[in-house]
C-alpha cells in the first residue's frame, strides 16, 4: 500500500472539533502504558454486549475542540500514549487525523480501536483518504467487532477472541497484517 503521508504530516485541516462521548485521563486497560483515552460518539456496529452502548447514537455526545483535547493531554506528564475508542473512530477519521498529528508532536504513541477489520478499513480508505492517513499515524489497531460469544476476560486490551492487535507501522512496511506479539501473547 502506498504511503500517502510525509514525515511532517499536513496540519492544514479545517477540522476544529470532534463529537465525543467522553474522555478518560488515565487508563491502563486501553493499550500499553498509561493512556489518555478519547471516546468518540457514534457507531454503526451496535455490537451485542458492547461496553459503551451510550456511544452508538451519532447525535449524542458533545462537540469538543481539538486544541482543548491536546491541552488536557499535556496536563499529565505521565501519559505514554493516546487511545482512540468509541463509538467507531473511523466514522470521524479527518478529525482524529488532525488530533493525531498534534499528539505525535508531543512524542506520544497512538492506539485505535475499530469494529472494522484492518482489511475492511483499507478498502474503505479508497473512498476516504483520511481513513488511510489516520491508520498511517497510529501505532496499534485493535480491530474487529466485539462478539459476545467470543468474549474472554483473560485477553489483554481486547474484549473477544476474534479481535486482533495489529502493528500498523510494520503492516504498512511489509504490506501484510503484522500482529503485536506482546499484546496477543498476554492473557
């Protein structure tokens, strides 16, 4: 897959805010390390047993300016990364890309959760370039819908066995889906 992002991402985006369900200022269950979690509002998947059903409606939540989110992240020097969750982050790819560019300037890593599989997101990216741009600035993708019958509380950072933790940087470098071993092998 062709890399459409330069070493210095374009920050000249019109997006000033995101529709959020909420934030968690410190989490150790939404990715490796101490994380700031951004929960977007709106999800087309509506998985049975979802832990965040309040995020499903697209007209709920609150509009929050991107610079306000960045200021909140900066308040905690212990934060090691930011996680985009939801809701479905890829329903707001342009806004999350703009936020992600600012997060990278802080030297933080990015994990993103999606009910879509990596392969489906790559197909969707043919219609929306910001899906690809967002994938390319993130480090880890936890993909796949939550499947109640596959629920396993022993899994780290995943809710059901069908979900994968994907190393996005290595996946784009090798043009294959590369799993993150340290997450997948931990229970």
